[in-house]
C-alpha cells in the first residue's frame, strides 16, 4: 500500500493544455474519487497515474517513488477499465492469472491467488467461462478480480460502473465499498456520477476544464462548496441559483425578482463585508420547505409551475416573480401546477457566490 | 431444419402479391447467375466428357466418357503442373500472410502522415496481376534487371534468375508474395482495428511486454481474420496464372508451369477443348473443396469465431 502525491501536474497535447497544474495528495489506504463532467481531465489524470499518458510537467509519486518515467508495469498499480478490457479469448481464470503469469509467478501461487480473489468476489463458479458468457455485472467482478490478484499498491478505477444498468450500478457500488473496507488498498476512482462520488469517497476531487475546483470530504463538497460549479455539480436535483444583492449591514438579501429575504442574525457579520454587492444566491432543493415553519425559515409566496413526483419526494418547480427554484417536498404536500405555495427558505443553509468568478463568498460554518 | 410439420395456410391476397413481387425481384439476379455461372460450369463438365479438338473439326465432338480424365491422371506434365501449383500454395500462402501481417501491423501504427503507408499497402493490390508480373520480369532480368544490378553493386556475380528452374521459382515466389500480401494486409488490418485499445493498456498495466502483448492478445484476437485471409489466399493460389505467365511463361521448359497455365496451354494453344475442360473440372473440384472449408468456417457460431 502507498499514498499518491500529485504535484503541479500539467498535461498538454502539443500546445493545448488539458490539465493545468493539479495538486492532490491521496493518503495511504484512502478512497479518492475524481469527479467532473466529460472533458474535465479526470480520466487523463488517472491515466497519467497509471502511466498510460505521459506527464508534461510536475510529478506523480506512488509511495515515495516518483513514477513519471516508469512504464505502467513497473508502477505496481492495477486498473479497472470502463469497458473492463477483459481478454475475450481467455477464460476468467486466465484473465485473472494474466498479470501474475506475465510476472512469472509460479503456477501454484497463481492458482492460490486467483482462487482467493474469486472467493472475495464470489465468482469461483465462473472461472472456466469466457467473458462473452458473462453478464455485465459478472464481467465487472472479473475485471476487479484481475486487479486484486496482483495485490498492487494502488487501484485505479476508470468509470467502472458506467456500462451497467441503474440497479446493478447500485449493487456494484456497495461491492466496491465493501471491497475497499476489506482490502484497504489506496484507490483512485474516476466517475462523472456525483452519487458514486458521494457514496464511495473518503475524499472527492471535483474537476472542471483541467482545474481542480475543490478537494474535500463528501460533506465538504456538499455543505461547503468552494464554487458555484461544485455547488451545482454535487447534489441532485441541482442547487437553485438566483442573482441577488446583499442589503445594508448584511441583514437582508434582495433577490433579482424583487423578493427580500431576512438573514438570521447569526450570519450578519459574515455578510456585512459583502453589503451592497451583487451575488449569486444558492440554495439546495432539500433546504426549501412546503410552508414556512421553524427557526431561520423565511416564507415567500410562489406559484408551482411544474410537479415531478418521485414517490418518496415530489420535486416542485416554483416561480417567484420571474426567478425559478426547484424544491423537494414530501408527497403529502399534494401540490398541483398553478397552485400558490408558501415556500419556506431555510436561511441557515444558503450559499453565496461571486457572479463573475463563481467562487463561494460566504463559507457556512460546519453544523 | 426442425422436424416440426409445416402448417400450410392459405395465403391472403396481399401475401400472394408480395410473393410474386419477391420472385420478380429475384429473377434478374437468378437469370444472370444461370447465364454466367451455372451454364458455363455445366458446359465445362459436358465438354470434359467429349473429344473436342478444334484442330480436327472433322472428328466432331463425340462423347468419350472418362477418357480425358484417365489421360490427365497418366499425364506427367499434368502432375508436374499440379506439383508446381502445390509448391506455390505452400510457399506463397504463408509467405503472403506473414508479410501481410507485418504490413498490417505497420499500417496500424499511429503515423502522423498516413498516406505513404496506405499507398504502399494499396498499390500492389491495385496493380493488375500481369503488370506486376512484367515489373518483376524486369527486376529479375539478367542484363538490365534491378536485382542483378544490386548484386553487381556489391561485387557479386549476376544470376540467371528467370532461366534457372530453381531461381525462376524463387523469383515468382517473391513476385506473388509482394502482389498478394497487400490484400492479406487489408484483411488483417481490418481485424487489427477491431481489437480494443484498452486490451493493450490492461496488458501493459498487467506487466506484459510488447512481444508478450503480440503473442497473448494480437495473434489470438486476429485468428479469425488470419483464417479468412488464409482461405482466400489459398483459393487464389490454386488459380495462380498471371504472374508466372508474364514472368516466365512456365519456363524454363515447364519448370514453373502451374495447373492454370497448363489448362490455358491445352485449350488456347493446343485447341484441345475436351482435355482442357477435364483439367479445369479437376481444378474446379479442388477450389470447391477449399471454398467449402471456408463456408464451414464462416457458418460457425460467430461468437465462437470471435473468442
């Protein structure tokens, strides 16, 4: 086992930079998730750790060894690919044994290790089949089996669940988490799915356009997003954003639509330095309530313009004089399109962002 | 075929109209096949059982049973031509596949400028066979040929390439392999491009060297394409004609004469239609057998072929 130190890493194709100097330190045994939209550079960064892409500038170290110039086979890593990359002409056993055999392990060791890995992943009965005879979930397990038999310092996962259907994805997510708890090897996991990132990660690195937007625990990126991008990317449905202005002494927030919200006294000091500034007001759907009850909740009159029942919750899109917000209501609320709804805004949970840079302005303290 | 009894039901008017249209659409292709394939083959077989020498028109074309075939089996020149054809198959089929595999691997490399490789790959394939034969006849020509010029440049003695029986065979091998390997390369290149890149990446992470990747991934994954290329190449090798015809015309003597050339000689030069037809039927049977192997191969479960 080993940690990974990514320092000022740059990747450029010709003169086109795609990763602009990223620093991430992954601790030994940590489950780190790189998340972001397509083209953000997360897969490229993973492939640079693997050695499948060259590093233009900066260093990557696995353990205490800088691996920039080492070929993949000398980095002591194992990788699970998005398409699994199983060798179709080899049996499951041969697939899992491949890495060991290439390293000239004695056959009895190969057999013991493959059987042990098959045991962990419950694929012992599939060892003589070929990949074409397996289901998607089984192939996924074999791909993970191929990685764990090698007992590497680091596991790399490149969007391993994106080819599975929703139900299987949920199951495999649990499997991967259990696997990590069992073998405790350092994992770097790439995904574009924020649910996977939140559920699996010890720490999440949110990337955008080749930059690291935020590195933190799932609670950090959810509760204290560093930028409007992170706030919008993490959480589903996405955070509501409304242009607003901070009132005098930070006591009020005036939304673009004309509604003025009173800020709880506890946050006045935090907002005072922003008085008079244009900001982007952000609030998550789960922090909007049906009716204004409870401390620090401000009521606003709105009109329901769309209703999406999910069963456990109902998503309601509401308009407040031109601005729109989506709220997560209990289904008992029974809101219908066109209804007038008193929307409760939990003023202890809002976020403020700079309209130009997108940076978070007021950092909400830990609850 | 399943054993379930077919329940015949009366066709509706619409179904009958569709059936008629179906037959009408099939008819042109069917008639064309009858005209250009079925009729010539039947006529060939018919002629092979007859005495038909255009030099002796007064003899007519009487039916003589298997006489032409018994003549062939006792004809040393037929056996020699068959042996030559076999040698061409044994040498040039694997030769073309090995060279073609090399070319395909080369063409599969991510070159920044792709056209020279593509041109090199396609040019031999696009050239007419006779033209390729003529080029190589010049290459191996004694006085002004390129090969002897190179030998002389390095201080060697020029060789009588096309008038020595063994050297003439070697010259023809080279020409055939050069000409046919590009077709093999195209087939194999298509096969190579279906191998996912991630397999090589996984193998690289797994610790396989380039050589191990070739043996463990490329070659087994390419096996179906190699089999197809081998069979196609074998079928064309059975019919080897143009290149030796243009380079040596079967010479010196009949040292490089193939079965197809001997058939040509009998029918066109000696005007012995009956005997030529019998020889052609024998060659046709061999070709049909190889084609049958090919059909069996392609009709196998595609999933098994791929794995």
